[in-house]
């Protein structure tokens, strides 16, 4: 079914706050949000997501209220097939166009709730033409659509799931699981657009839409027709291996190029680990990790040595470009390891992830400096495969073990 803009009725009303009564209404809403926020904090604690969301709402509302002389709008969107209209209040001029597009997408989703399609139907019949998505020849994307607060100019909506509900490769989400998870950032150069990458990932595995976040990488300067791209992958420790294998196949098909400026960053989940012990052990083995990489990684500005003399100052300043970055603990409950060279090889990535998770799973602090890889693996219960992997990497770059 084709959705046309003329089928939508869009009303935009400019709001005025000249009189005192309207300002009082705004202020009463702010007080209500503050009260809810205070109750959530008392009952749930400051680390709870509900409290954080409510606090963010209060901050946002206070910002709008303090700048009350700005022009705001109320948007009403309806469709000829729907009786109920959608109303969005307090939209400023900058967000006007995007909010209209987002609301239209939500209306489309509601219209299609009765439609039943299988994932296989979509994966066979989905097409990409000039950055637009078609299913069975019918366009299902609007030029200024928003979904999950991500503008369509920054990404293309791909996974249509079972009912034309739009999901995409441009909003990475944390898995709803109590299991430990792994985050991987793969940096590379590509001649293809992000839309082409996303389409290829979708064709390889429809479930990758909920695990991969494709974005431009500002740290990689364009080289000719090639642009820097980052694939942020998020999955459980049990599922990350298969996910990386699927991504590796796609990157190989697209002929990605990995330069010396590229890196591989891994986030290790600390929700069920003792972060202090894990961070200590990673730093203690950092010398070995660097020996597994090309020598230029030690002087890279984006993965500075953690064991350098300036580590304390760097951590106090909140720098995140350390080889072992503890700043991500505050935002994501993870420790980020950044020193690995860039690669699109699935086996290399999976071996590196396995090594890091094993190190972070050691339940006591490593106090000694290991001179032998064999003694490191033996004393900490690492399998022979991990020992062989470490020795192979060190031998490859002819570094001292």
C-alpha cells in the first residue's frame, strides 16, 4: 500500500505565551514533573532508568520555560482512515519538520497493525532505490521521517519486521537481558554509503537490525571516494560470536579497507563484575596487549597508554582516549579497550573479545608482571587456544613477548 502525503491532514498552530494564565499552566506542569521526579528518586534510587528519564524531562521542560519568549507550535496530524488525530505540543521551529515526519511514521505504523507479513516475505521483496525503501514496489518511507528520534537524512529505515513497523540500523539499543553483553566498534573505509551497508547487513541477517548501529566516523578523514564508517555492534556474550561472523561476511563482500588510522574498540559489561578488579587486570596486562598490535598503536592519540606517567591526570580530566577507558563506566557500565588495530576479520575480532572477557572474568587482582605468556594462561585458567592466539599475534608483529 502506498502512503501519500495528501492523505494526511496536518495542522500547525503557533502558541503565544503573552498572557499570565498560559504561563501559569506551563509552570504547573513543571511542578508536576518535579514532584514525579522526586518520588521516583525516593522510591527507585538515582540509578534507576525511570528516574533518569523523568529528570531529563524536567531539565528539558525548564529549558523551554526559561526561554518562554521563543515561538512554539502545536501540531495536529490525522489521516483520512483514522478518526483520532495525534496532537504534539511545545514544538519549536527547528524540530517542526522532523516532528511532523515522525508523527506520520507513527500513523503509518498504526494503520498497518492489522497487516500480517513474515520476515521472509520482507527479506525477499525489499528493495533500495536512491536511498528509499520499497516493499513489493511500494514506498514505505518519507523524506523527513523520524523514528526513535533519528532523522532519515542520517539513516535509512530497513527492518520492516512483521507489520511495516519501522526499525533501523541507526539506533543502537541495549539488549533487554540480565546476561552480560559486549559492545564492539569496527572502524573502516568504504566507497559505499551507509544505506548500502545497512541494506547488505539486512540481507545477510534480518535480526542484525537490532544489533548493529551504522554511523559516520569523524576521526577518519575521507580518502578519495572512501569515507570513514563505524559499525557499533551490541549483543550478549553468548550471541556476539555469530553476530560478528555475519557482519564479517558482509564487510568482505563490500571490499572494506582498514587503514592505520582505524581501530577496533570493545566494551566489556561491568554490571555483574567488579569494575575495579577488571580495570586493574586490564591495565596490568596492557603491555602484553600492546605487544599483540603494530608498534604505531602505542603512539596513536586515540588510544594512549594507560600505564603512562600521566594516567592519573588523564583520568582526573575525564579523558576517554585511553587504551583502557574507564570513563565509559559512568555512561554505559562498561570498560572500553581501544588499543586493537582496525580489522574486519571476524576470527580476529572474536579471538580478541574472548581474551578480554576472560581477563575481566578473573575474580582477583593480578599483582605480578608476567614475563611468560604460558605462565599467564596457566595461572589464570586460560585455554590453550587463547595462549596460541596471543603468541601468534606477538610473533606476527615481531614484538617482545
